C-alpha cells in the first residue's frame, strides 16, 4: 500500500507542495484525484488516529467510507 504524505512543504508565493506534482494554495483544501489515490485498487485503507477506515469504489463509480 502506498502512503500519501499530507505534510506541507513551502515553495513560496503562498503555494504548498503536499505530494510530488501536487501544488495547491496554502489555504486551499487538499485535493486528490481518485484514480491516483486508488492506483488501480478497489479499496484504500485510511488510518485516522487509532481508527482504520476503508474507502471503497463501487461498480457504479460511487465511493463508500466505512469504519
């Protein structure tokens, strides 16, 4: 499984790089392309604190988040 870092790296002009190739304004919400996030998989595990969540793609292209 690939980890996605959300630790910002300042690059100037109020721009932040959060992962390779991703530049966003420092005050903008983080945005991920689902294809890149899933990377061909149907399920992505997300660790949040001491909880694990699963983000799943359905056959109809919907996303379902479960604990």
